[in-house]
C-alpha cells in the first residue's frame, strides 16, 4: 500500500494554482478553459456568456458568487479591471452532441455504501468509482510494469502522487479509464468499455521532496481528452465552497489496485 500524506487544503491549493497557471496562457477568445465545476469550457467575451454576465450585473451577490466570477475570469487571464473581459463559459462553444457527453454531476453516478477498510472481496465489480484511473508505469530497471492510482478531475487532467511520475519519461506511462479489474483490462479495451490515454505533460508540485514524501502530489495532462460517456470526474470544490472541517476528518475512502488484507 502506498501512503501519501498531504492535507485537503494543500491539495486544493496545488490544484487551483496549477489549473490557473495553465489557464493564464489561454487569453484569446475561443480557447479551452476549466470551469469552477471542473468541466471543460471556452473563453468568450463576458457579454456573450449569459449566466456570468447576469451574475456580474446583479446588484446583490450571495456567498461564493464573487469567487465564482473571479474564477471564470482568471481561467481566461482576465480580471475585474479588464476593459474587454473574457470569461470561461460552458455553453456557447460546445456543440449539442459534445454537451451530451458531459456529466450532469461530478462524482459517482450510482448509489452505494462506501467501504472504509480494504478487506476481502472489497471489489468494484460495477465500476462505481468511475473517476479512478489505473496508471501502468514501465521503468527501465524492471521488466514488470509498476502500478499507481490516479483520479480523473477533468476530461484532460488526472491527479496522482508525485512519486508515481517523478523523473519518469512521459512515454513510459499508460493511463486506463473505466477499469474495475486489472484481470479484465484487455477484454475491457477490446469491447470499448475502457479507454487508454498517454501523458502530454507532468505537473509535479514544485516543493515535492522525494525523500520525505512531502507535497507528494502531481497532475498529469493527458495527450487527448477522455470520453465522458462512461467515465465521470471526481468532484472538486473549485468555487471555494469546501467546508474546511473536512480537513479534520479521521476517515477517508481509499480506492486503487493492489493487495488487500487477505492477500488478494
């Protein structure tokens, strides 16, 4: 079992910083961007984004709404002082067919009771955890591929541990989506139930310490988007609505591929 230590606030700070830095280069209209809810959007003029324009022009804003405005502006390199602000907007630049592929909600699409310990038969036969990503890593000093787990947070971004990709050539990693059992991976790919992608870039926390495992967190920018028909990103509070009390929780839900308490 690989143990990764970082707080919820550290994760959010890293994600927000990384995603905003990536978005700063997307300052022209019709460029892709990331919405506060984690979905894909397009940078368009504020006046053409009905929902945000209505929000900006409203006299009274409720808690969280000013942060939403700031987030969609920042995603396209704009701010409140811009003469011709560009915002990240969902609807205008997406065709009806493409919009149908976007999930209505992030996170699980099925009702289920989480398991809090890795025990015998704790398997995900129904692929409930549709955001879980299997990372297959080929290392030059080993004939057997290593494995890591990741989390899909947007159709082209996967969150994982920094030690999984540290000093790893991009071509040495494969990412598989929609996998419930490794033993059925090839069958799953042949049937088109799973998806395979490669890495275009690794974004490792700038203060990652491989010896102390501090800031052991990274993003993988995929070489192609993931089809969201059967795979759904995990929920991220990118609009700053996370209740900070979550960081004091003592129980977490761990998902991955490995050996459980029974050695299976």
